[in-house]
């Protein structure tokens, strides 16, 4: 339950051995490189840039991501589920399978299929457009194209607004255009599709009238009887659909390659990880200069791998990393019980190398906070069962698995507090246990929240004292920790007991803070001013204590929502079989929704209590995450050295 100890190394190796060196170091994995930067006077050195290689790898990554997504999208609505189990493989296995996989052949085939499909879809859309344009004219049973340029009469086809059609007919009569006719064929979207015919003698006047009433010419592009032509177009559409479905089936059939594609995806991503590592190096004409860190307990294995790969053709200097070195990368090492809480710490910030790992501190307090806020045995049991089944039935990526294990612990804590509160789905079931009624014992919940808050805050302050002793500053324990215990604890005791002893303890603590909180300042005036400012910070303790009332507020809000749902369900259940069925549906849907909101609220507000109220007493953070040389992907977990 600590930060892994690190050794710092400086390595000098031949540039010709770089590829072999990177391969063996990726297999070793636990090496973190510092990004070396050229100084102005180091003109004999150059930075290594793998721009071309990385561009090629990025292209491969984009291709495999595209192929995987395409195949998954084509298969997502099928009843047969894809094989999306997460596999565990060593980096050696991934490299071997990935390098021998014929991805380019699959990519080319898939690209050809997609290109062919796009052409067919475009052709089908063009046919659909033509069918749509011709459909209003389907009742014309002749080849009208032969009539457009007739030397015996004038003919036009087009559209006119339905509002002007009758007026047009009346205008033709009024102007005596007896040799003309406007005939409606069909109607669509407020427009009439019409055929306009007249003798050649009255053509010009007829055209003027048509323009006057908004006639819009439409030339019918059919080389045959329109109905026959439409039938031909629809048959061509059906042929295109058949060809598209055949291509879709071929694309769906490529799902058999998904397991190999997942391995190849892991392969190219880890190739990038390896290649980009070299950009942290500097080089001369023949040598590479490398600096970084390895875990202290793996230094011997690190040297052994270098000997195996480079023989005697390298120079290595290793020394223990300095505690105050800001560049030392951080690996947290905890037992399986509290390991899932590392994510809570990382979400805020990793500790510096000089700090302690707060995971063991976060674990019990975060579990208590979340369990108290949810506080329902039904929700807790449902969470435990669902998470255990998920972990049993499916293999998840490591990060997802750790998140599920975190929520498993939250759910167990929820069961404990739900048992204490006697709450099962908001009280839908009467149970023979429960010592605190969340609907009535409000004052008790307030007192519990403040007690939990006080323990949390004083414990966090105590951690600061432990760190002062650990770092060889016993004066810090007295002046920065015990003085605050006296000031804050005395104030609380005075408020509760009115004891003069509590008053004197509080005053003594405040005096110590004023006189010695700024002891780093030489002048007494500056020291006292700094101490007075520090003492002013006692007001923040009030806010910290009040903030813990959110424990009470959230368990009440979740409980009252669940209780309200139960009232509605009971009213519905008394209305016959229909009401009973409806009540069951309402109960399931809204209880699950309330459970989701309760878990979400508890997760977020507990983070706030940890980060704001507790961490500001002892924790700074700002550590650098250790950059491993391998990377897990969604479906491939890389087995690290030393893992089983």
C-alpha cells in the first residue's frame, strides 16, 4: 500500500541497436523515459524524430479502427452476438500474431466492397429520383417525347399551383382560345401536373396565358410508355437492392475475422507506443542517450535484459531516485482489497514521489460516504448481484473491471447502511431490523453526519502529522497539527460542554498557530501576520463540517423518492389487475431510475468530500503517471511481466 520505489538510470547505447533495444524494453515494459531536450550548447547532439514511421503506423491504426467499426456496425442488429470477449495475451504473442496477420488483404477486399456498394447506392438513388419525377405522369400511356416537337400541334407538360388551375381554365374560355386544352394528370404537394395542348395558330397567346398563371415546364424524360418505363426503373432498383444485400452479407461475413482484427489493433497500437518512445532519446552520430526510471525491485531484471540484448555494448548508470525529484513517475501498489480505489485517487491527481499513497485512506472513508448516502438494502443487494454476475459472465478491460469492483464495494457498504436504516426499496417491505428511520430520525442523521465528518477531518489532519514525522520535522507535528487539534477540538468541546478547560485549550491552540504557523519567516512581525492569516482559516473548518451534512441530505432525498414511488404503486395496485400490472411497471422503472440517481449522486458527492474536505488537510498531488511501454486495448489486455 505505497508508491513503488524508483531507480533513475542513464543509458548509452549504439544507434544501430535501437530497434533491438526498444523490442526488449517493450517486452520488459516497466521503463519510463524522460523526454530529453537539447540545450543550446549541445550542437553535437540531435533529437530523434520518428515522424515517418509514426505516420505510417497512424495510417494503419486508422485503417484497422475503420474496418472493425464497419464490421461491428453491420452486425450490431443481428440476433447472433459478436465475439467481443476480452482476451489476455503477452506482448510477444500480440507481436507474433499481429505481424503475421494479412490485414492488408482484408482491408483491400473490404474497401472494394464498400466502393462497389457506394456506387450501387448512388445508382439506386438516381433511379429512385427518376421514379419520383415520373410517378405523377404514370397515367400517360403513350411515348410523350414524340409529341413535344410535333408540326401539327403545340404540346407542353408541367406544373401549376392548384390555386390557379381553375382561374387558368376560365381565362382560356374568356380569351376564346377554343383550340387549347389544359388537362390535369395528377396532384402532388399542392401542385397539379398537367398536359397543355393547343393548335399552332394560338400557340403564342396560349403560352402567354400559361406564364401568366405560373405554369412551370417539366420535360418528361422517358423513352417509352411512361408506365412501362416506370416498371423498368423499379426492376432496376430491385436489382440494385439485391446486389447491395449481397455485398452487405459479405461484409457481415467478415465478422469471423474480428478476433484477429482485435489482436492486430493491439499490435499496431503497441507498435506506436514503442516507436514514439524513441522520440524521448537524444543521439550523436553513433550513440543514443537515454534517461528514465525503473522500479527498484526490477532493476536487476532490467540489467539482465540489457545484457541479453546488447551484450557489453552499452553503458548504464543506475541510482536511487531522489525523493524531491519532480520527474519521478508514480506507480501505486496496493492489495486487491483497496486497489479499485486507486481510480478515485488518479481522478484527482497522483501523489508526488515525496508524498504518501492516499489510497488506503480513501478506501474506508469513500466506502462509508457512498454507503451512507445510498442507504438502501434493496439497492445494495441489487448492485452486488448485478456486478458479481457481470464479473462472472464477461471478461472486461482492466479499467472497466476495476470500476465494477469499486461499485461492488460501494454496494456492499450500501447493504450495511440499508440494514442499519431498515430500508428495502424505500420501505416497500416491512423488515424486522433497522435502528434509524430515515423518514423520521432527522436529528440522528444530522449528528451521525457531523460525527463522520469530524472523524474524517481529524484523521486527515493526523495524516499530515504522520508525514511531518516521516520527513524528519517533529516541530511540524506540534505546530501544524496538534495546535489545530487544540483550536478546533477545543472550540467543539466548548460549544458542547461550556467547560473552561476547553476554552483554555482552544485559546492555547490559537496562540500557537499565530506564533508558529509562519515560523519560516525570520521577523516576528511577519511571523505573527502569517500566523494570524493561518488562524483565519479556522472559518473553513465550519464549511467543512457543514459540507458533511450532504450525507444526511442525499440519503433523505433518495429515501423520499423511493417512498413516493411506493405510495403511487400501492394506490395503483388496489385498482384491479390492470392497476397491479401498471404498479409493477412503475415500481421497476422508477426504483431503478432512483437507484441510478442515488449511485450517481453518492459517487460524485463522495468524491467532493474526499477531494475538498479531506485532501486539503494533507494532500497536494501533481505526480506524473508512469508511462508503460505497452497499452491495453478494448479487447486485448496485455499480460505484464510478473503477472499471472
